[in-house]
C-alpha cells in the first residue's frame, strides 16, 4: 500500500465502496466497471479510480473490477480482517438496540462484553454479550485490550468517561452521546454520531421543495 496522507473525504467513501461491493458480491456479481459502480453510488467513474489509486492498482482496462477481489482489498484497507475488539459502555435503550440489531462481527469487530451501572442489567446477556459492572472496567481492559469503545451514556458522563478510557489505553470511540469529545493524547480517534444533524439535514431538504 502506498504510504501517503489520505484525505478524510476518501476515507469516508471507503465504507460506501465496501457496502456496495458487498451487496454485489452477495448477489453473485463477478465484475463491475467503474462507470457502473459510479452510477450505483452517484459519483463519477474518475472519482472512483482516483480514490482507489491512493491505495494501489486495482482493476484492468476493458475488464473493470473483480468484485470479490476489490471487496476483499477494501475490507483489508478498512481493517475488517484485523480482529478489532470492541466494548459498549451503556446498555440502556440505545446500547441494547445496537447489541440486538447491529452485526459487529460482519464488519470485523469482536464483542463479548458491555458495561452498565444498572443492577437490573449487570449479569444479563444480549445476543451472547455479557453486561458487566462498571467496576470491572479496568480489569477487563487490562486483560483484553479493546480497541474501540461505543459510548451510549448520558451527556454529562461522556467526556470524563472517554478520558478514563483513553488513560486505560482505548484508542477509538464510536460516540452516540451527542457531545463533541476531545483529548490531547495523540492517535486517539472519535467518530461522533449525531442523529439530530442527519434529521435536520433531512428537514432542510424537504423544506426546500
């Protein structure tokens, strides 16, 4: 893989490429042209070729892309085969819904534990994931070294909890708290999910027509 600075725009398009290629793969497609893939994704063929060229040479003139090979390559670039370990902090309504409905394994994340403070939840399991007490957090992280924490906790707890987890060695955060998290530590990454932003984007679009 070429060692170069990849723009955020390209990084954000990679999961979309993977999702479309995974769909094509599951439907039995063997190959696809950059034009056809671009039409599916509503981006230009030249943009696809430019994005993929950041990571090496893919496809061949007159043939297009082998769907299985490109899917595997982009999956590898995204780290799907890296065996990342993940935990969820907060097993209330949203945390429960993620555990119940989201297939973390399909995108390469191992999860066996979530954490909560509720005595009613501690010791129960959701789809094979054990809900543990927050008192066990330090020992669990020391033993299993999770890469990513999913935060579905109240807003006032978000930053102190993130700082605690960073001190314990967690480097990635999928953040559903609606608070912008920050740190002075290098190589810590936040992906903030703002449901309200996407709903207001939709509101804007329908208001203009």
